[in-house]
């Protein structure tokens, strides 16, 4: 079985995996608005979100286990029929109709393997004395045939090189090892100018992880409740500030969830998961961070609120 249209007019399959239905519904709104249906197919692996098909008219929804993300991507690479695949997390949003055509144009050269709109910007590869940005998998357009031919996998794997992810956890994250192999085999991973990228694809970070952490299903109903009381949620976010590498990570997740709830209410009405901290509650949380982190926490919250307003305006 293959997914994505084989018609010559369709050159790209947009692909994502869904665990958080409210998030994916907001994401799909922007996909429909800012891609051309005659050029683009959409495939969503429903990995536990229990998506409502009526909310995703025109998309192919495939039920899949919530496996390691790289394993599900590898499966999609094997079965996608179009010559381009737009791998995009559902907390990344296309906000300009030029994004997919630009990527298709940049991928015309034979050795151009991928175009990334949201590279990892906190570390880089060192290969033969040259620095290479890391493509990431948040918003990556690539040629699946190259990945099939070169037998590349998106799965995580151990890393012995201490420069990988700056030695944080001794592993290649999703897609990182494939990225390195592509570069070493002479393929190009194209990264448009930062201003151009930001004009076309924007997003949050770790929203699905936050949903899995902070949401619990309501028995017998297609809804979710918060995993704890507001004060306990705030305490959990602040306690995570002791993490030596990612002290603001749970705040980042929480901001993303609050943004999704806000956008869903503006676009569609009450979401399945609406029982969570609002913007003002998060402002109180950031004010409670220790002084050395408070400015960064407040900046993170401000950036998420600004992005939410930008997405609402692009609606």
C-alpha cells in the first residue's frame, strides 16, 4: 500500500504524526490554507489522538501505534508515493503558500536531498573541518527516494562522538544520523535564509510531549483533564528548573499547550483538552522562577504569546 497521490500534478506529501488531536486540528487548518491541494497530499498517522475524520477533510488518516517517532517516519518513507515528502511536526505551522513551492524548487538539483525550515540551532556537525547546521525534523522537505536508495533511517541511535548534540545525552536525535550520512556522501541539505524560513514556517516546541505529561483522559468521554491542580502544575514546572540542561523545558511545553487551547477556541470552539493553565497563570509561574532564570522564562512566555497572536492573524 502507498500513500500520497501518484498523479503527476501532485509532487509533495505533507506528513505528520498525531497524539494530541486539538493540536493536529489547528495544524491542519494552516496546511489547508497555505498549500495548494492540486500539488500536495496530506497523510496523518493517528498515533493515539483518535482523530475525527470530519475535522480533516481531504487528508488520509492512518492508524498507527505510538512507536518511536523515527520508526513511524521510516514507515512513511517506504510507502509515500510522491517525489517529495514534507515531514512536519504538528506544532510547526505553514504560514506562507510559497513554502512548498520554494522547497520543490530548491530540491531540483540531483544531489539536493532535503530542505529544512526549522533546523536545530543549538548544535552543529563538524565534518572535514567544516561546520554544518543540523536539519532537524520539525519542518523538513526531502526526496524519499534518496532515503530509500541510501538505506537511511530517521531512528535515534547511540553516538560515541561527544560533539553530537554537544554531548548532552550520547545519542543522535530523530533524523540526525541520516543528516550526517547525507553530508558525508555528498548530498546537499539546503537551509534557506533565517528571515525567509521564519516568514514561511513557525512553531512551538515539544507540545506533544507536554500533552503526554500534563493531560489525562476523562473516562468515558473524548476529553482530557489536567494531570494535577493548577498549583501542582506550577510547582512541577518550577521544579524542572533544576534540570542542568533544559531548565525551561516544562515551561516551554506548558506554553505550547496554552497556545493550542487559545487557538482552538478562536478557530473552532472548546477543545478536548481545555483544563489547563492560562496565559496569566503562566505569567505568575515565570515570575516565580529563580532570578538567574526569570528573564529567560519571561522571554519564552512573551515569544509564545506573540507567536500565538501571529498565528491567529494568519487564520
